[in-house]
């Protein structure tokens, strides 16, 4: 099981804004605001942002507890002017309940918001 993820970026301010906007509907908040930025919920952090050379060709997903939250996170990112990749939709090629939307963070990483529950 993954405990946390640290991403390097040369666009720290923009990247903090991106994750703040997109993850807010999922209950994530900026909890650590020093040279290291930490996001999490319920008193724990699992996403950290630091200055550095960004990785390329990275794709990761954040779990949402409902399709409505997938839509809300994707809509929040779009409304804030962030780059969208694919709008939320079912992906039956993965499985019948796989519902996901995709955005790109300021470094071009593919960020997925997904709900895998039947609705």
C-alpha cells in the first residue's frame, strides 16, 4: 500500500494552486505550507510538493467516493482554468463501474480522479 507521494516541480505556486483546486472537492487541504507543501485530509498527509526537476510521463489517480465527486473535482479544475485531458466518463474497458476524469497538472502529469463503485 502506498503511504505518500512526493512530486517535484519548478512551478511550485501554480502546482499548489492546481492541487488545491482539484482536490478540494475530495476533502484534501493544504496542511503543510513551508518549503515542502503537504496535502491531506483527516489529519494525515499523502501528497507532498517540492521544488525540483519534475518527472515526466507520470500518471496517478485520486479516489473519489462517488461519481458526483469525480465530476465536482474535474469541474473545479476546469473552472479554475487548469488543463483538462478527458472529461469524466465510464471506462468499461477497465471495468463496468470505472468512472474517471483526467486533468494535467502544471508540469503535464496526468492526474486522474476516479470512482470504482457501482452507482
